[in-house]
């Protein structure tokens, strides 16, 4: 009889054990309450955090703003230019929150809401790498949650950061950027320039030869013949407000110092930048994104995904240099899939 009683108790004990085991498991379900959870118990700032960064010229402050809260996927955004503001990333708000992905706006030193030291010696790639590292530390990002997305110039910065600090990364996204500025210049000269009306190109080349970059005719020709075809393939009078605001606040000192004044190819401090030979040392999962009509060579950007150890390539067939706008659904779907695949261990 005792044995029978014990056997009758087994199902109840097993059921109780299952309940206890189930309740002991962490609940990782992302809810609205968790995604929009406040930071601490103090005064709430809407996610804004102004971070002091140390430089060879003293301490300055850079502006960041967190959107959402996901301790497993935290995406830091590096804008391009160099010299644009974070604002053209605002399209992320229409896609990433629905997937529970946290992202962080960040105005690099000299741009947007961050300090502008107005000192061209500060516009330096190694110094910007150290700035990103200081921002990472201040935001509490680490190898278990830190994804870095760099677009255009931001892609250069992201590659350089990964080459030095990849042990802090969970995933890397290189958006619309080649790994060699000399090859970028060659592509602009041998491919993009030849797609332009020869008469228009001749006038542009003449203005550049004279160094007359402030001539209003320069941008009058470039906007419809280059920008609308290769930068953002949306009719100029319909360009998104976020893009216009970001471009309108461009730090021209930073842009010219790093990129050079010409829109064809690259000059300035980045003229000879090339990390092709170093890419095989990047071991973190990496997504390279390019557009068919990009200012950058799509084949080169595809090659990047094969050069790194764990690469993936996303082609935006209708996209120019700003695929997040002109081929938006393709861009966002590919980005979200990559982030979730890395998080889920599909790409290890």
C-alpha cells in the first residue's frame, strides 16, 4: 500500500518539478514594457546621454540617444560624410522598434549636437576610433550585445574600429563603403563619370580643375546628374526631410579635410586609406551592404563579405549610396535578419 501511495504521488511531484523548472527559466520575451523601460529610477532624459571624451586637445562632449532597450542587441550607428549628422538614421524608427532592436544615435565630434572644436587636427581617423571606444565604454556596450553599423565614412570608421577592438563586438555592419579609397577613386573615375552626360562632366571637371568648388554651378550640376542617380535615388524635390536636415548641417571643414572637396573619388587625409589586406583578421560576424547604383563598387562590397571570416552580403538592387532610404525595405529586412541571425547563433 505504501508503494502504491508513492506511485500515485509521482505525477504530482513531476508536475510540481516542471512548474518550478519553468518558472526558474529567465523570460526573454521582448515586451513593450521591456523595450521602453526607463533607465534607472532617476530623472528620465528620453535616452539622451552626453558623453565626455578625452582627446589630445582636451576633453569634449559628444551626444548620443538610445532608442529602445534590448540587452542582447544594441546597435550603435555611425553616420557618413564625414561631417553629416545622425539625423538621416531616423528611418530606423520605422523598422527596428517593431523587432525589439535597440539602436543608438551618435553625433561624432564636430557634428550635430556634439562639440565642434573647430580644429582640423582633430579630424583624424585614429582619434575617431578612440572616440568610438570611449563611447562604447560609457554606454556599457560589450561583446555580448554590441553591434556597430557604419555607413559610408562611418563604414571606414567601423572597419578601423573592428581591426583594433573587435573583441568588444558581437557583430559588424559595413554599409555602402569599400575597403580601399584608391579603388573607390578609380571606380568613380572609370565607371561613374562615364555614365554622366559628357558635356555636364566636362563642366564639372573644369570647375574642379580651377578649384572653384564654391561655384553654385558645381552643385547645380551634381545634384540632378550625380546625387539623384547615385547618392539617394529619390526625386530631389521628394528627398526625405531627415536627409535634407542631415546634409544641411554638414561640417564642411571636417568633410573637406577627410574626403576632399571633389565629389568624384576622394582626397584629403583618406586619399590613401586601404585595409583590404587586413580584412581577413576580422572574425566577428560581418554584414556588407551595397547598392547596385551606389557611388561605391557593388562587386567590391560583395568581396568584403568573402574577405572577412564570417561575412554576408546584402545587395539593394534599386539602391544608391543611401539604400536605407531609396531601397528601404530590402535594406531593413536584410539588416534585421542579420542582427537576429547573429543573436540566434546562426552566424557564429
